């Protein structure tokens, strides 16, 4: 008790606490689908913040745990919209106590000190800068059944251009290879979709002839029309469209 600084409770409103240090301890995320038709996403993060204030030339220190929660969200993107506040049971550490006029200790929680001193609200803004952020290409396609478990990271090679790295899923693939007589040359077609909704079209020309090299082509497409322009309408391409569930017919009136 003697090591703690004694502060009259009557001057709480005069104390100006400022952040000395704030950091993120850990974070966690989960996508839960269960039996529901739409996935439900949970994000949480927690950290610690330390405040200091001056009292008659002495430094008051107070630290407590904070949490960021974004639970029960309908989309992965929305699950990064955190609500920041105190932990349910704040782990308060301080080097001072408040006393009344008679010198008896008055127990004030962090919430009560904040409501009187009006100087702790800024920890929420500071915490937002530490919270996990969604990457541009991680925005889920808003459609039924979308689940991050269906996606993985790919690297698609391209000749004479930068390779393509993305998080997505393989929609369909096909090959022109004849299982009985491939004549040493064939091509493989692959169609991916990123979590951001773009299409990755890939064509790999494969050769077993000495002195020849495989050729890799790939393109990022924004629409199915661009996908069809890349693959064309050969028999293998039509097979790819059918495997991917893409309508490749022309309506004639």
C-alpha cells in the first residue's frame, strides 16, 4: 500500500491521461458454416494499452487489456469491422489508488475513470491501426456457399511476363492430350477464380520433343467474355466451359 501513489478522487476530472504504449497481443479468425446456407465469420483481437498522467510531479501509470471483436458477420470482408473496447475482465495494473476526503481508498474501474477523466477514448482509435486488415485480393465473392476453405494460393507461370500469384480456386481444367497417341505435343487449359472475383486463364503448350520447350500463357480476366476471348471456341475450350458450368451458347431469335 505504501508504494502506491495516493490521489484524491476529487481531482479525477483534472487528470489528463495520455497513451504511453499500445500493442496487439494476438488475434484469431474463424469461418463457421455449419448447417447454415451462408457462412458466418468471427474475428477477434486483443492487446494492452498503458496510460500515463502527471500528478504533482509524479507519473501515474495505468494499463489495461483491450479487445477488438467482429463476430457473427455474414461476409469475410465485414468480419474486419471491429468493435474495440475493454476486455470483459480488464487486467488493470496501476501504481496509484484514489482516496476520499477521509483518506480511505475508493475503488474506480477503468470505465469509471474514463467516464470522469474523459481521456481514454483515444485508445480505440489507436487500437484500430493495430488490428488485422484485409488484403485487397482477399475480399470474398458474395455468393452462396463461399468458404475460405475452398481457396488456396496459386502461382501461375507466364513466358516473357511476370508470374501470377493469387488466392483462389480451380474452376475447371482440360487437356488436348490423346491418351493413345499424343504425338509428343499437346496443351492443357486451366481456369481459376480469385477470391476477388477475377478469372485467371492459363494455357500450357507441352512438348516431349528434344530441343523444344513448354510454353506458358496466362491472363487476368474481369469477365466471362474476356475468358472466352482468351480460350476461343475449340473443342477443348468448349469442354473447359462445360466443366466450369459456363454457358457458351449464342441466343438466336
